[in-house]
C-alpha cells in the first residue's frame, strides 16, 4: 500500500509538472532523444563507454499469511554500498518499486510445472530526471515438480532492448545450471564498456562443462531505434489503426493498450512512443500498469499506459475521461473519441498508409532492423513535411538565444488542412519541449541567418 501511494504521488507530481524538467520517481517515460535538425539521425543516444548496467536483481514470489503472493527482491548484484544517505533513500524507493513492475499482474499465483519465459521492460524516472530502464525475463527456475516463476531484472540507464534481451538469454541459460554461474558473467559484463552505435563488444564467459564462451553484443547503427520493435505493432494492428493511435498521441490524448502478455504491451507501447521521433512523449507513460495502480486511468492529464486484458472490466468501470482504448489481442479499438479519422491532414495520412501497407506486406522479406528503419523514415518524413521549416522561424538575439515565431511559422504552411492541424500540434507539450531545446542550441541552416 505504501509503495502504491508513493507511485500515485509521483504520477500526480508528473501531471502537475507541465513543461518543467525533472521527472518524478517511478513516472514511466520513454528515453529522451537529443534534439537536432528535424529528421536528423541522432549520433549519440547514450554515451558509449559507461557501465552496461547498474545492477541485476532477482524478484521472487513469497507466500504471505493470507495465502496471496508478494514479489520480493531475493538477489541483488552488485550490492549497493558506499551511497550517501539521500542516495540510499532514493535507491530504496526505486528498489521497492521494481518488484511491482516485475509482477504487475496481481497476487493470485499458483505453482506450475510449465511456464513460457517472456521478456519485457519498464522505465523508472528519478526525481532528478535521470532514467533507469528495467529489462525483465520472467521464467520458471529449473527443477522438478511445481514451482513459481521468478523474474531477473537488469537495471540500466541505457536504452537498447535487443541487446539486453540477448544478455537475458545468457542469464536464463546460466540459471538452468546454477545461480553461481550468473555472477562471473555479469561481473565480466559490468567491467566491459558499452559500445558505440554499430559497434560490438565481446564478453568472455566460462560455463562448467562447456568451457569459455565468447559472447558478442552489438548495438544497432541507428541509436534512436534501439528500444523499438515496430514489427510487433504491425503484426497486431492494421496501418489504419496505427495512424489513429499516432494521431491521438500527437495531440497528447489518453491512450490505453490492452493485451495479456507483458512482452506484447511493452513492445507495442515503446513502438508507439518511438513513432513520435524526433518529438518525445512528455506525460505519464507506463508500459505495464501494476494492479495496484489501475486507477491511473482516472488521471485527467494525458497518459499512455498498458493494461493486462484480465483487468478490462475493472478499467471500464473507472470514472475515466475520454480515452482511446486499443485491444492488441483482437487488433481493434474498443473505445474512441470519434474524430481519429479526421485528425491528420488527408493527403499526408494517405501517403503514410501507402508506406505502412508496403512495409506490412513485406514483413517476411525485411529483417526486424530493416522494418524499424523503413517505418521510422516514413514517420520522420511526415514530420519534415509538416513542421520541417521550424528552424527558419526562430529569431536569434545577439546573446545567442532564440525566440520561436509561432504565428509566422503557422502562416508559412500553404495547405489549409496541414495548417489547421499544426495550429493544434504547436500547443502540445512535446512540440514546446522540442522548440525549447531548439531555442537553446543554434543550428546553422538555410534560411536561418
């Protein structure tokens, strides 16, 4: 109850934050992308060379006197020592939140003999605005008879889902042998520098009876797509519905995704947030909402959240304001505002539909990374066509600071439908944050004397 109250206070603080920096603890936010020219590929997402991870925790289910199960951290590597008092308190709060996000699906569990392992992630944001990502692998420990699943969670400041999934593959392989075999592997990983985009780091690892193995971990060339799997979205939703969701996200509405599997919720929500690049979702963002936080859907401010299908009835009973509710299992929208079809300018929407349909039809031809690039380029091109002229409407003062000329910027758009949409988009937090960054860092461009 206490950690639930803490998280609720955090979310309320986030709602009040408006355009200020400094996110709240346990508010889930997509990793921020450094801003540059619109449509420009970010060369650095997180600086190479830092630690791969902060720590690895094992979260297990402990039976309580009432017969219900409660997730608890039962193993932690490395131990968090030598922290100042304030740091320890903040770390303790985050450590208390982690089990909730590793087992968001309530306390009703029963030991089983079979369980399909799954991978998902969540994002926790400290009061100072720094972000930690939890990469989770839920699995059934080796053994005989009935047992409870457990979750290995790697906490890192680095956003690279594919790379950490591979690390969790290695953790799972070692778990089947012994917990003791995990320690040297994670120690070797911790001592290795995080590679730059497109580069590879090789980890040496010894496994009893197998000998020394060399494990290669490679980062994608395009750093802003490291946490993304667009294929997961295309497999579950039609391009038409994806554009309805994208349009709702652009106007910073409330969006609820439903699925039973944590991996599906996690992948699809991260993919939708990534469609907004080079803009960033600036509001409450929880890929998998723990059961104790289901009343998050009553929040009057914008949010993008994932909820397990088993809680659908409870969600629909909540006194919610207008929201888009997306069923990822059936690939349909359960509840809509009603104007989703008309939000985006018609011509640009049709161009995007053609592009998405083309990639969708070639799903079996392209690799996951190629799909990511092709889809991302279609949406970046949309933003370039719509607001790519923003830089020529920043007036620079002698001190080097800029002032965005909103009226002139909107008037410069020839198409009436585009201009009507942009007048709404410029009022969003994500556009304001993007422009604030642009006003601080002068980038030489044509027409920007």
